[in-house]
């Protein structure tokens, strides 16, 4: 059984179609990173999985339970940096104990779990400090700890390291890395180092673009020198731009490699060629054109 299943989900906000017919199976224990331009529907997908939003059509299952079911919600932890989820005028420990007891932990259990999480996230020295004295990066780590207090199986993280300093970022990235195999993580991201964590990268722009079986060849236009990508076909097109051609099954691998350039290579455009079965004709369909880099 998949940890999370989006079964042909569509979500509209008035006239805006945020998510359209998304089918996605997320296997247990994997780290799945959702990438795509601003407004592509990444946050909406996380909120749908958390049962905060209800789809207009289609269904979402968390370990077989519909996402709005309490049994699904108990297995989910959602962290979005935009929502302030901790109290400032009490200590980090008291925050976590409070949220832990809301989920039915005993005081003792909650204290033990809070201490462990705070230590793992590098906040061991600041457990008994008021949250108001925390930096943004510390606050973010505390939010992640709060999300994990009820020991959910699935962790939904929206741009977990955006806007924080490098030390906090590394501590969060290492922490997430350590969850591989133990938790299922779905992470929405624009950040190359976050994308690097992925077992599976899903490119979404309202619809999922790299999952459909009909999609075959991907051409990625990048700006910036891509030396060291010898296993892909790379062609210079002038003006420091290159076209990389690959098959859809190696798209994830290519995106992880590009992420390792740490922002020195920007993705300018992605084209997907759709193989049309009838008469073995191959028609090229432009499914996406973006002139803005989204990495
Ligand atoms: N509560 C809402 N009410 C109305 N429109 C919404 C709401 N939430 C999202 N939208 C719209 O749905 C679309 C998808 O938004 P969403 O926040 O999911 O994108 P995103 O991929 O997370 O973007 P970003 O990378 O900028 O965070 C956007 O057009 C957005 O304006």
C-alpha cells in the first residue's frame, strides 16, 4: 500500500484550477520532492494530503484512510513556514509538551520525546528558553519538532529551509536525511539542496508533468556551464546556454545532478515530447515553457 495516494485529484479556488487530475502514489519511507514554478499547486497538494483542504473531485488516501479521516490525520504532520505554529511566550519544551499532550501523550512521554527531538535538531542547549528569544532558523527547527511530536508516519514540509541561515539549514537537511526509510516525506521546494534529498522528484505545474506514461523525451534548457554531465547529451546553443536531452525515466537523475551545481546552473525551460501511439507518429507537444528559472 502507498503511504499517500492522490487518486485523480482536482482542486479549484473559484475560477483558479490549482490542482488538476493529479494521480500520485508516494511509497512508504521515501523522500518525494515537489518542484515547479510559483503558484504551481505544491502547497495546495500538501494541504490536501493533510486533510485541511478537500478536493473538488478525486480522493486522497493516507495508508488507506481518506485524508479528512481522523485516522489519516494522526499519521500526518504538516509544517508550513507561513503558519506560526508555536507559542512565543513559553519555552520550547513547554510548547512541545503542550502539543504532545493534545495528541494524547502522557506528560512523561511528551517530555522524553520533546527532549529527543530538540536534541536531534540541534536545539538541545536551548530547550528551556522562551521561544521569543529564538532566531528564525531555531524557530523553524522547533516547528519541525512540533510536527513530529505525535510521531506521524508522513511528514509534509513546505520549503522547510527557506529564509534561514546556513547552519540551521544544514541541521534541518541532515535531520530530514535521517528520516529516510523511517518516515515518508513530501517536501515542496525551490531549493537545490532540498531537491538533492529526493528519492523521487515530481515536477508539477497544476498537473504532474513527469509521471504520465506517454511522456518520453525531455529537453532541458539551462544557463551556466554544465561540465561533468557526460552521461547526458548536452549541446551548447550559445550565450552560455545548453540543451540537455534525456529520457523521462532519467529526468529525476538529471534534476538531482543539476541541483548539485548549487545555483550556478539555472533551468530556463523544459520541453517534453509526447509519443503518440496511433500510427507510431511522434508529435512534439510543448507542455511547458518557462523563461524564469525555478531551481
Ligand atoms: N486559499 C486560496 N484561495 C484562493 N486561491 C488559492 C488559495 N490557495 C492557493 N490558491 C491559488 O492556487 C494556486 C496554487 O497555489 P499554491 O500555493 O498551491 O502554489 P505553490 O506551488 O505552493 O506556489 P509557491 O511556490 O509560490 O509556494 C495559485 O494560483 C494560488 O493563487
